[in-house]
C-alpha cells in the first residue's frame, strides 16, 4: 500500500464549491493513474491543513469519491484509491487507448545471457569480501558530502601503483581521473582532444560504444580496416592527417589481434611527429593466455618521451563486474584541467564509498588475487570453447581471435547470414553478436566483407555449460547452412 502525497493537488475552478473542486482534482489524479491503484490517501485532517480548507469539506469530497467508486473507505485505516475504477470510465478508456510510453514499447535487450560479449564470470566474484569492504566505509560521515571531481586520492594512488606494476604505465596519481566506467573516460577524452568536424582513426570493426560517442560529438571516423590475424595497416596511420587514433592494442575489439612492441613504438613516433593523439583503450589486457602481455603504449611512450600524446583508459568491468561502473583515465598534465571541466559538467564526482572500498580492495591484494584466479579460469574456458567449436561446428567455421580476453570471434565463408544466426541464437536464449554490429554505420558502405562473423563471450558461461551451449549454436548454424 503506497502512501500518496498530496503533491501538486490544487483547487483551481473558482466558480464551483470547494467540495466539488476537491472531488474533481482527486478524480482526475485517479483516472489518469497519477495516483496508484490501492494507494493510501492523506488523512482528512492532514489534507485539510495542507489545502487550508475545512476538514468537513475534505470528508464530504472523499465520501462522494467513495460513492462513485473512485475511492474505498476502510474503517480504522483510511481512504484508498479503488483497485477497480468505475465501469463507465474504463469503457471510455478502452475506446481511446492511450499509446504506451516510449519506454514501454522498447524491446528489452537480453542481458548477461550465456555468450553475451563483455561479461565476466559474475558467479566467481568474491561478493562477501566485497561487501565487507563496502561496509568498512559506509559509516564514514566524511564521505557523505561533495568530493573531488577527479576521484578519491586513495583510489588514484592504488591505481597508479597497480598500473605501474602490471602494465608499466608511468604516471602519478595526479594524472588519473576516476570515471564511471571506461565509457565515460572515452567520452571525456574525445571531448577534450577533438572538436566537431575533426577526424579520428578508428579500427573497423571496432568498439561500438566509441562510435556512439564520436557520432554524438560529430567527429569524422577514418576507418582502419582490421584484417583477420593481421590487424590494421600501419601505413594508413602514417599517411593520415587525423587528429587522433583510437585503438585497443592489447586485444583488438572485436577481431582479437594485438600490436607488438615495434608497432606500438612506430605509432608513438607518428603521434609525436604529427602532434596527434593516441587513445589507448586497455580494457581487458589482464587476460592474455598465449604470451606475456606487451607493455602498454603509454609505458613505452614514457620511455621515449611521447607520453604527452597518449591518453590511457582502463576499466574495472572485466576484472571485477560491469555494474560497478568504475573506470579511469591516465592523462598528460596538459589536458587534466579540461578533462575535469568535462567530467564536472557530466555529473561531477563518482560515488565515494565505492571508490574507497575499491582502493582497499586493490591495496590489500584482493584485486590481484581475483585477477590471477580468473586468468586461470578464463584460460580454461577459452580452451574449452575453442575445442567445442572444433568438435561441433562445421570446418568452415574458424576461431580468428587470439587466446585472450573474454571472447572469441568466429568467421566463415559460406552463405550463412550472420544476423540471422544471431537472431536464431537469441530465440534459443543465447546472445552472440554479428560483426556488422561493430561496423560504424557511417563507414559501413565503404567496407565490403565476403565472410560472415560473430563474437561469442565465454566469460559468463559456467565451465560445465560451455560444450552443450556451443553444440546448440552449432545445430542452429547447421540448420541455417542447410536452408541457404
Ligand atoms: C573495447 C572496450 N573498451 C572498454 C570497455 C569497458 O567499458 P566500461 O568500463 O564502460 O564498462 C569494453 C567493455 O565491453 C570494451 O569492449
């Protein structure tokens, strides 16, 4: 039973008696469903006081509403919006159905299903430990007020140390900005270094969430076509006059290629010589299964005096969980103030208690312990996913991504339509993504692909369910191949 606040209830029609005005005002709230069915009205005494009218007027109006079926009177409890409204009103409504609100029309996307790309193994997260960290800070009064828009100093220090040891990123805590996921960091970076009409080089297929930002900011995308196993052509970058380059060098999303140290150094040289920017999105570099991860571009750039051209972006969505919505950016000092101006305008500081809990989670070694455990598990899942694909899919279907991260990318040359495959899989409760999803709509026309492909996230599928789900996908694929 929801208590109803009289809110903006007003008596407007001056020509009719007060009781009638109140009757009409309440009736209109009820029939337009602004007051919920079953909701409890304010007491007659309270409403009389709030509207500065006599209690008798309120009682009379309530009783009239009860008599006409809009309210129910429950002795000893008060007045409630009737659960069944009067027939005549319902009939009128049926003849003029109100179109549903836009949000009600939107198809709800399937989220976190088996194979949804980008979701870590949520069941493995040490949730009780995490609750203790949150609990430790939840009673701190000093965290209740407004905080530094750049983010908690404790968290920035912990991230600076973590990045130095794990990714050779060279920075001080003063260069780190805490963000609401990598997504906000990408937005801030784009906003600070690019103006409407500027050009940015971006991998194609590439990270769709970045395309949305560029679209919003009217940045022109120069597509860097990523080829299977090879990556993009660096010569195209060297001959470009684009103001910036956005890359996912450790595990190209979604093709799963990687840039080696030599290629990274060449890109840094280009950025320094042409005074261009590199946005390095290192979203899942913690999970490399086949070789040691390459040093981050930011780290290499610091060694060769080019760090002032690199914005490094990271996320806790993969190493912890997506709903945490925490990420960070490491920025050259020259751009810091501008980044803070943009972040401030976008909503200001980041939830404080969570930042402090995360700082302790990192400092006390729990993040590293979790990453190590998950690296072993994902390596196992990756191997099992690839073996199951070889066992159940037809030989046309190949895994083209490297052994890294939380997804595998498949390709085939036969005539199975990738989008049809995706929708048939969804109808069976499995979420995979067509490669076309990652192709920027503005440049799609210029890109011709004579092969199909999909991305399959193995992070959030239980080990025991991998083979059966892959077999299910393979059956869907085979039936589409038979129809083609
Ligand atoms: C390429 C890339 N960058 C960044 C992210 C992380 O984004 P966020 O931290 O906003 O969840 C993802 C997540 O899927 C990603 O695929």
